[in-house]
């Protein structure tokens, strides 16, 4: 059985990080590229929003006994296979996981223009994931 309190707590954390991203992205790309403090704030909040989405997905997969994922990406494929999210949303979340890995593991220099784009466009994918999951579980 899904622990609704845990899920809703994680959901509120995603929403808090998304609000912070929205507050701090309201500058031009050129200003962003020159502002290392704002870069750090956005990167941290993007990373944490994605991580909380991963935690939500993992919680559902585990509590519902949907399978044993071999990787973080597999968690989202399992949710897709069990009708929780669409193929399109799965691919968006897999991309988000990949970006999170770039941030966390510092695989190379981050493309700050990509960070700016994600903060202004792709971040909506996380909100879509959250709404889809909460609706699917009748929590909103």
C-alpha cells in the first residue's frame, strides 16, 4: 500500500523546488550566464526536483510491488508498463534523470545555455509528472 503521507511530502518538495526555479529564472540568458550564484541556485533546485520525482516513482514501484528496477531509468519504464504514465512522459523523465546525473556526478562541464533552457521550458515536465501521478492515485 502506498504511504500517502510520504508521497504527498515528496510532492510538496517538488513543488517548492519548482517555485524556487520559477523565481530565479526570471532573467535574460545573458544575465544568467554571468551570474554564478543564480546558476548554483537553479542547478540545485533542478537536481532536487528531479530527485524527488525519482523518489516518488521508486516509492510507487516498491510499495505496489511492480518490479525490481535495474536502474533509475527503469523505474519510469515500470510505471509506464503499469499504466501510471505515458510513453512520452517516460521519455521526458528519463531525460531528466540523465540531466540530474550530469549535475550530481559532474561528468563534464555543464552547458549553461541548456540549464537556462531547462529552467525555462523543460521544468514543466516535472510538474506534468507530478500531476499525472497524483491524479492517477486520486490524491488531487
